[in-house]
C-alpha cells in the first residue's frame, strides 16, 4: 500500500513537472543581430482594419539590450513609453554654432529635449520580440494606442502647459 502511494505521488509530481515545462517559451539564440520587421518599419501612426471598420492608432517602439533579460525588457518598455511622452508633451531646444578659425570650419550642434511628467494611458496592445546573442538579451516592443486617446493626451498636455 505504501509503495502504491509513493508511486502515485512520484508519477503525479513527474506529470506536474512536465506540465509546467510545456508552458515555457524558448528564447531564440541568434548568431547575428536582427530586428523584427514590424520594429524596423515602426511608424508614429497608422490605420488598421478595412474601410468603415478601420481605426486610427498611434504607435511607439523601443528596444532594449542587456545581459539581464528583465533589464532589457524594462529598457525597451521605458524607451517606447518615452517615445509616446516626447510626442505628447516635450520641449526641444536646439543650438548650432559654426565658426571659422584659420580658414578651418568647426561645427557643433547641441540638441536637447525635456519631457515633463506626462500622462499616458490606454495603450492597448504590446507586440514584442526577444532573442539572445553572445549572452546578451535583445528585446523589442511596439505599443499601440487609439489615435483619439493620443490626441486627447496632447490636448491635456497643452492645456496644462498653458496654465504654467
């Protein structure tokens, strides 16, 4: 009786372990760097659907690279969210200086932008990709937000900035 219970528990534990392994996804190991085609063609806005069933969306993409998977994922997501924030609520300061000394041209350009705290909500889709190469994790994400929500956030930011 004791052997039967031990066998049953062992078999149950083994099957449970095998079942847990089937929910895992293998991260692809590559020999060369690559980007998903949707990332390489990332655009700021677009329309999805057909004819009168189409919807306009705003997109933001980001990429991450780290020896730590979670760091690469956080990096890509933060960059994508920052790309939304820059378009919604940023200020750009650009300064270019050109000088000639002894008939030699010297040029310097400084471009900076400030992104104030920005409300971002309702990005409803996150498409992502992940691979490793040489021990480094490479991650890619594309966030999608309805264009009407994106435009409303721009208007909120403009009204907030006018009050300052």
